[in-house]
C-alpha cells in the first residue's frame, strides 16, 4: 500500500494547491461569479436607464457638449501653439537664408573686386579720389574751365541723341524703299 502523508504543518491545503483539477474548479467558480456580477450590473444599468429615460439622455448630451467644447478649446490652443512654433521656425529659417545670401554676396563682391584690381580696373573709390584731385586743381587755376560734375557728364553720355520725327515717318511710310521691283510675268 502507498504511504499517505500525515496532516501536519503543510496539511491538506498543500495537496489541494498542487491539484490542477481543484485549481481549475476554483478559477471557474471565480470567473462565473465575476460574469454573474457583470451581468447584474448591466441589467441594473438598463433598468436605471429605463426608469430615468430622457433625464439621463439629456444629462449625457449636456456632459458630451461640455466635453466637446473643452476638447475643441484645447485643440484650438494646441493648433495656435503649433502655428506660432511653425512661424517662429520659418522666421528663423528666413533669417538664416538672408544671412547666407549676405555672406555669399559679400564673398562674391570681394572676389570680383580682387579680380578687377588684378586686371588694373580702377575702383569707385579710385575714381572719386581722382575727381577730387581734379576739382582741387581746377580750383587752383583760374584760367582752367570748370568741368561739370561727374554724374551729369555720365548721364549725358548715356542719353542717345534724339531722332527727328520726319526721318522716322519716312521710314514707316515707305517700308520697301530701296527694294527693287520685280518685273511682272505676262
């Protein structure tokens, strides 16, 4: 015959705890009780909803409207914050782009000026200095004719001479002037 353990400190609880069938039954009872409680809570909620009817519905609608309003406000605040952050980043990007263009422009101008200097082309400052020296010399010598300022002289050089209207009209009236006529075939 098999030896059975004597109940002692461990007792029968240890034997039941190790028995899988007993554990499954205990678990099934617990789940059944939970399912029963859930069912009863649902039936109670249904009964309450029937008894309170429209009051509960209207109350839920009001709560929903309040929640929707707060949610929209929160979303509006978030959208505003996002818009401000985006505008800030766009502004920073524009500033960086402007700084980059300024640096490129400065580098380009300095390289062009350096190249023109190597070729011996006088700078604007050189020309202004020469004009100042010429004006000083002209002021010293009373017999020398006064020259017009450099700006007026440059503007006069750029203006093309006026064309008389008669010449233009003649050219418009006779577009074939100077073109030989072809003999007609009979």
